[in-house]
C-alpha cells in the first residue's frame, strides 16, 4: 500500500509538471484590441475541447494547466476570422507567450484560400454563452446532466442543482419554452445528451425588464437546451420495475414528447422503499423528509454539502406519485403550461423523542415513545399563461387548485424525570383528520408607455382561498395534573374540531418614469385584504367550549422612490412606503385598530468584472395569524401545549440582506457569500409555563428580536486530479426575549455548520468523492444560573461511481454519522453503506438491470436533533433496515 501511494504521488507530480500556460493578445489588422474574443484549444486528434478563455478589456486571454498534447488554437470574434494555429505542448513546456494574434475581416482571403466559419465549441452571442454540444465527449447512454458536467464553467451536484461560474441556475428550458414549471431535473436526468444541439446560458429577462428595455440588476440565470431536429416530436423516457428482499418493490416510468409547439411529460411511481414522490423532488416537496441524520443543506443559494437521497423518509412508507405536464405555444408569442400532480402516502413509524428544557434549575428530561400511522394525499392542478401582446407589453396569468388531507393515529407514552426522579408517567392516544382544499389566481400586466426606455406601467391582481379543517380526538391516561385551559391534556377523552377559512385579495400598480439618462422615479400603490375565519370547538365529558374569531388584516400602501443606474446592470434605488393597516377582530373578541408605518427601503445592484454584488434593506409589518389568536389550545403527545393570545398586535420587521459572488475562469475558482440580519420590533415571542407534565406555550408581544445568517461557499477546480474542491460554511443565530414562569429572560440560539468535499473524475462516467461536515447547535438564557445546551453532529462521506466496462457499472456510498453525547443523550454512531451494480447487456438500447443494497450494517436508525428556544430535542426513528432490490430499467 505504501509503495502504491508513493507511485500515485509521483504520477500526480509528473502530471502537474507536464502542464503549460498559454496567453496572447487578440487584435484586428489596425492594432485595436478585441475584448470578449473567444480562444479555444482543440485536441488535434478529434477536435475535442481541452481549454477555453475569453479576452479581457485589454484583449488578453490566458489558459492555464494545459496538459501535454497536440492542439489547434482557434480564436474567434464576431465579424472576424483567422486560420487555426497548431500548438504542441511537451513535458518541457511551461509557458507559451503567443504575443499579438491578428484577426481579419470575415471573408478575407489568406494565401489564396477563403476562410470560412468552422464549428466553435464555445462562443459568446450578445450576453448568451453558447456551447456546441457535439464538441464535448459524453458516454453512449449519457443524459443531459452528464453533458452539463463536461461544459467549462458548469457544475451539477448530487441533487441535480446546476451552477454556472458559481451562480445557481434558476430555470432550465427546452427550445426556449418552460417545462414542468421550470423543474430542471426532469429534463437533465432523462433527456438523451445526443438530442441536444446547443446549450445556451443567459440572464433571462423578467417581463418588467423586457418591457422597460433596462437591466434591473437582478440575475435569473437560465439554461436553454436547443434540440436537434431529428429528436423533436419523438417519445423518450423509461419504465422500470423491481422487487427485493423483505417484500420491497418499486415500479414507475417517465415519458416525454417535445416539439417546437408542444411539450408533454407523464410520470408515475409506486414503491415501499421510502421514496416519497420522485427523486430530485421533480414535481413538489410532498413531505419534509428526514434523511439519515437529516439532509445537510447549507444556507442561501449555495451548493449543498453532503446531500442524501431527498426521497428517503423515516418509518415504513408506501408511496404513489403521478404527474402530467403539458405545454403549448399559443399563436406567435403565447405559451400555456399546465400541470397535474398526485401524491398518496401511507406511513407507519416507531420513534423515541428525548427533550431537555433550557432553563435554570430544571434538569427534567421528557422521553416519549410513540407509534404512529398516517395516510395523506395531495392533488394539484396548476397553469401558467404568458403572452407577448406587442413589443412593449406582456401579460402573465397563473393559478392552481389544491386538495390535500389525510388522517393520523399515534399512541405515545411519556415519562418525565427531574434529576432521575420520576415526575410523571402518562399515555396519549391522538387521532386527527385533516381536509385542506385551496386555490389561487393571479394576473400581472407590464407595459412600456411610449417608446422611451424606462417609462413603464405595471399592474397586478391576485386572490386565494383556503379551508383548513382539522379534527382531533385525544385520549389521555395517567396524567398527574391536568390544566384548566381548554385543549390542554387532561385525563379522559377530549374532542376538538378546528376550522379556519382564509381569503386573500390583493391589487397593485406601479409607474416608473425617467428623469434623465441615469435617474428614474417610481411610484406605487397597493391594497391587500387578508381574512381568517376561525371556528374552534372543544369537548371533554359534559363540558364544551366554543371559540369563534374572525381576523381581518386590511392594508393600503403608497410609496415613491428614485432609481440611479450606472455601469452595466448596476443600479441604486431608495425610497419609502407608507402602510396604513387595520386589524379587526370579531366574534369572542371584538377589536378594530388602525396603524400607520413608514417603511423605508434601499437596494443596490452592482455587476463587477468577475462577480456580482447586491444589498437590500427593507421593512414590513406583519399581523398575528389566526392560530396565534385562538384561545383553545392544541395539545401534543409529549406534553407541549400551544395556545393563542387575542391581545396580540402587529410586529415590524427590518431586514438587511446582501449577496456577493466571484468567479475567475482562468483559475477555475468561484465563491459566493450571503449575509442577512433581521430586527423585529414588537416581535412575537413566547411565554412558557411549566407544570410537572406539560409545558404551555403562549404567543406574546415582546420588545424586540434579532436574527442573522452568514453563508460562505467556494468551488476550486483542481486540474491535477481532474476534479474540484468544495468548501461551505454557515452561521445562524437569533436573540430575543421570552417569559419563563412569568420571569422575563433573554434567549440566544446559535447554529453553525461547515463542510468540505473533494471530487475527482476518473473518466467521463466515473468519479470518487470524499467529504466531511459538522453541525453544531447551542441555546442559552441570560444569567449565570442557566445552562447552555449544545448539540454536535459529524458526518463523513465516501462515494464513488465506477464504470468498469460498457456493460458493468458499480456505485457505492458510505456515510458515517456521529451524534456526540449531550446533556441528556448518549453518543450515537450510525454507519450507512449502500451499494449498487448496473448490468447493461443492451448497451445500444440503454436498457439495464440495477441490483442495489441499502443499509448493509442494518442499523435501521434515523436520528434528528434540533435546538430551539426553551427546548432541545433528539428523535430516533426506525427506517427500512437492510434490504436488497433488483430493478430493470427499459429505455423508451
């Protein structure tokens, strides 16, 4: 092993030394330099791209770490041409200074031969980066995601999130049309890479930007996949089915048909291997799934650290999911998109929760052992229609209908100890039925007034309705002390019927007018109506209580501001809104209170040579929700009881948010950071009252609260290992006032995480990844007598995918989670090993057999930890345990 490691180091050292740097200055025949020209280095043997660069403001380009080989250097600029230049890089070459490189007007004759356009792997067309897909090598059965990974500047993580030069891609389109509500993974993980002619990357303009003709500085990075004509209007996709040990099964399929005018996709899956919905959350997040030790997702829009299978869930799950998406061009400039999604899930779970309470002189530990079964369903029908009315007007209409619900039965036994002394021991049986129909509709209209850029009018209306019916049947036995609050746990049976009807209406107008070449003024008005009708009914024995309450929040807003434009896409805007809301309560509590808030804002957008910076400061007023006002409490099986407070008043938030990203294409380094902070005046806090067996949480207004977030992430390309290094870290914190048993206390909660992983590509279809991350949570109350509660989790990751031959592919992922010992829970170490083997006897057709093994150590344990104000929780739940599964995939 020692000698093998030494040989690997020597090989890597030789590889590092055998690389060269190439640079040059591009100019025309008059000696004028040409910024933005493209220089690409093609391998002479097969014309595949090896390196690329774009000239800077001085016409200079640079290529670093060019390996040994014979190449053709191709330099291009719109309206100019030159013959390819042969270059030979040897082990002795470290630097090529090519000096001045002259381009000639298009059609110019050199040596009696007319220069004609040749295929260019990468070129810039306006603000669009265009990749010629055929210039990049991919495997026989590669999909678009494999192609994107090979494009310079592009990265795709394990969850399918795409970034370009460090910027997250917000939408993937096909032939310039949205598909499955812009969901990227459906296209990138299923469409054959050979079907793509060009990959285009650009900042997609919003309706307001297209109408005004001005760049507002906000980036919406978009990838458009331009299909080859031979692949249009063909059906593609796959169907699959599998069965394994422990009676595990899965089956499903995906089918697509895309033409210039119409796009359609159909998906379906049924399984009992804890895949809830579709991999990659292709349609929607049906449940907040918990992976092994939680899914680790760092803050902001940055890349993920060590992602887990987002479809996995705790317990034993049977899931059915289906989806249909239809898109069609309407006339010359209209686009209609419609989608339907169905999810149906049955879950059975065994779990144990430990809770410790973060307050002075309290050493209580609550242990709840719970078994539960749940049936849940969701239907969604949505649509979006975009229409370009003329060169200066856009309209967009969108809406959705949702129907979701289900029932849940849980039986729990709770034991409470204080310094090992038994305080209480009781059981709770909880049955609930939920019914939630809802719908929403919105219309947005943008128009330029006259032909002058910047003079625009925008109007929008929206409305939504939701019914939330939640019926609860709770049976409690063995509780030492009941409470006189309707809804708190008491021995015996209590029944609750909780109904809320919510109606929201809104309308807004905005007018912007230029004052000069650099300055614009804007004015806006808005009206919103938000009404919740609450009907809560409680019965225990012969006693019954009814809480009827209607909450209406009506807001009229008017404001004005100035916008200053500078550079390319840079702008500074500042102004203020005046909001005049009214909070009305009717029913058991009658109240009508008028408020007035001055809400200033400032926004800065700055495009830099190698990056982008933005900063915002804004304010808003928030009304208490109906659930925070209702006086009938809602109980929990572990003794937590939440109750509303009809005396709440609105809170005012002031937020600061900034984002910066940096990218150096020459050095293959990208980085981004996000810093945010929120100050809340008259914030919603909690008053907590402890009894032996229960904790009563009531929302109250407190003086102020703070919260903040910092995220840092970087990706560094490493040519010597043909891979990259990703480093991420985040810090979140909050500080606010609360009341514990009537005493005011200041609480501080801090969470931090960091991680790093290194990926190296062995070939176009194989890679190795290793990584580490940690999460740390802490919570404390002001005062030396109060303890500080901490939680610490470590995660180690090893993953590789190896294509041994065209017919054999091997994959493995090993995760080792260490949940460090805390004040109330012992340390837990959970190894998780998953293996799979793909057999591809039908290489040309793309069919394959996949044999997989999950949880080979048979831990059957999923741990989640969280630290919140007042309470720290660790929940240990069961999973599927060890099983083997054989699945056959048939390519359509």
